[in-house]
């Protein structure tokens, strides 16, 4: 069973939610999905294990043709259709052999497409994730191209729709090891044009109080580094293992996926949170990713429409 890539989209890569967490000590970036929560939800909607390989779509997604019936789910606000019919985000949908999925631009910078049974990608260092900088993992270490074919497994059921709620409001941060956290709150920031899977630069006031160099230190996901130009960088999945600039704050685990979904030019604000508040928010996020409702098996029409046109 396979998927044919008709058009690859702006940047579509094979990822998984967890990356290579066990190899940082030898300098291998963690990688994996820029929004692990969204990727896990996509997998759960089609009945996959959380860590199954799937597609990460950037800014505008691909056009794919399915050679066999499949179950799919899209998580992220991008305009998507199957054979011209709207595809609802956050709900599984069965498609028939020959169906064509087209995904265009939308409100989110990133979205995730999971296929029931998972993509059949040989893991490297324990993960199917694509490391674009080093050129390994995923599909030959690169983004999808027209003409590629991706094998996939078989779904074990009709799938699910999501009935949960995502956090809203400011992006919550906890203090980092260096001074300057107060300069991040109380102002509106804008996602700069320098935004990729390693991190996103923020346009706004220069953070004078957080500038300097420090001995190289480990960078957790969501660390906010401040380089000499005073423009903060929120570090994402493909961040380097270490960095030598001050880290005045770290985005909490429940919110860094929200940063990864913002497009260049989008605005955001930060709000301070305690460590206990960060832990509580993470527990709520775990509850929300499990807020699923089973779908009925599709009828004999072969479309298996799940959801609505709203």
C-alpha cells in the first residue's frame, strides 16, 4: 500500500512525535515533530501508536494520491480537500483507492497528516524523523519530492474525532538560568522571517538586559535564547544540542507547539508561569490529547465521510 506524491508542498517531511531523545550526549539533535502534541493527536485519531511516523506540513501542504483505501487525519488549520470535498481537521476520514488529497495554505505554519497503520519508514537511531540539516532519517534525509512513493500500514478501525480544547491566550514561560525574563512579558512580539524547524526569531524591542555570551550549555525544547542583536529566538525541534547565548526563559511544555504553528508575521505575547503551573498545564494537555470520540464504520459508498463541512 502506498501514497504517490503528486505535488510535494512547500516543505513536507517525514517526522515522528519524539525524535532522537537518547542521542544528545553524542551531539545528535532531537528533531522530530516541531509540534509533538499535534503530531501525537494526529496519530491517535487514526488509531496509531503515539510514536508512529507521519508527515509534517509547512505553510502549505502536498497533493497526494492514495493507491489503496486508507484512513487519514489532519491536525492543523490548513485548507484541505479529498477529491474536491472539504477535509475537516482533527477527525479521521476514510478514503478510497485513487483518492486525491490536496492541502493548501491556512492559518497554521505547520500541520500533521497521519495515515492509519503509520508510514513505513526504517528508523535511524531509533526514529523515523527527518534531520534536514544533517541529511539523514525519514525519506533519504530530505523533504518530499514529486514522484515519491510512501508505503503505509493498514488502519485497525474507523478512527476518531477530537472533542478537546487547546490552550489560548499568551504563551506561558518560566524563568531560565539567566536574567532578562521581565523584558519578554508586557509587550507584543512578531514572528520574524527567520523561522524554521530549529527556531523562530522574534521581532520587537531589543532585549538589552539579556545580551552577552555564556559558556555553552544544553538547550531544552522551548528555550528562548538572546543573541548579540537582542532579538530573542525560541528554539524548536531541530535546535542545536548546546548554545552559548543567554536563556532568560523557557516556553512551557504545553505551549511550545503553539509557537511552532505560528506563521511569519503572526503576533504573540508572553506571560510568566510558575514551575507548578507549567506542570499543571502539561497534565491538562495530556488529558486533552486523549479527548477522543470513536467514529462509526464508513458505509458502502467508499468515501467514509467523517465529520461535517463546517
